[in-house]
């Protein structure tokens, strides 16, 4: 076994714990999603041997091949990349979670195509909080209507929001964007949606995201190395 993946996971987990302690949060309240895109099954096996069970993937076909090859392990697979209409069936059949729902049409297809023998697909809506151009994600203005419609779909379970902030220059700017995402989640909860997930924070902005209420950080490079 390559010791570095295990070492990296231990280091990232320690960083998560430190960020939780710094802001008075329970260490168990922030989940680590290991982003394994572009890495092969061997790397995922090493991460699993180090205690990691949740993995994030961006490219659907690559992910499906990996998921199929790793069926012998009890892993949880999260789709975090853009989804074209012609890929929804693969996603519905192979993943446990989708973080990147940003259109009702995609959500409807995922619900229709989710196989009966599997539990509901766990989903987050991707929201474009800071309005970056050419970025996927629903605008904050359109979020409420989309969230209500997605929550009503029978084979999906809406869990929360996902966001990918633009790189910011200062810690304060970063935290302001994270705080906006948290406020959007709280507003949806006020409307009666039972949401518990805020997928935000990557290697560079993990501590800021945790300080503002992230419940799931998505880390690739710091675990597996440069892609
Ligand atoms: C690639 C990716 C990550 C992980 O990024 P790293 O810089 O490798 O830690 C997290 N979230 C999304 C949506 C990604 O596409």
C-alpha cells in the first residue's frame, strides 16, 4: 500500500478536526468526500484501506467504470460534475449522491430513471452564489422554486446545497460567499424543507467553509496528488 494516500487522508482529517475545534463545531459534523476523478481503482482501494468510504467523481463514464470495478468494496459514490441529459440514466443507476443538480429537467430524469431496488438518490442543488460567469449552478433567485420542485420528486431525496466559490483574495471574502450559501440553506429550511447538507469547501478554502457551516468538504489533490 502506498503510505502517502493514507498519510494525506490522516492530515486532511486532522485539518478538518482543527477547523471544527476553532469554531466550536463537532468534528463528526463535517464529512470528507475524497475526489478521485482521473485516479484509478488502485488509488481508491488505498484510500478505502485508510478508512475512507465516500468518493466524488466528475466524469460520468470514467466513474461508472470505476464503480463497477470496485463493487466488492462498500463505497458511497457522489457525482459532483455537470450532467448532460444523455448521462442521467448512468448516474441514476450507479451513484448514491448527486451534488450538481441545477435544472429541473435533469432532476426529473434522475427520479424517473432511479432503479426501484435502490434507495432514493440523495441530491444537492448546485447554487452559483457569487455569480461567476460560465459557471454551472442555479442563481439564488431561482433556487427556491427549483428546490421545491426537486423535493417533490418521488425517487430523489433533497439533502441540501452545493457550491463552488470563485477563488477569493482574502479569507473574509471567502467567508462571505460561504456565509451566503449557508443563509440560502437556512432560508429553505425555514420553508419546511428538511435539509442537512452543505457541500462546500475544497483544499484551498476548507477552513473558511467549515467556519461558515459546511457539512461536507470535497478534497482531491490534497489526498491523491496533482492530477
Ligand atoms: C475536482 C473537484 C474538487 C476537488 O478539487 P481539488 O482541488 O483536487 O481538491 C472538488 N469539487 C469539485 C466540484 C471538483 O470538480
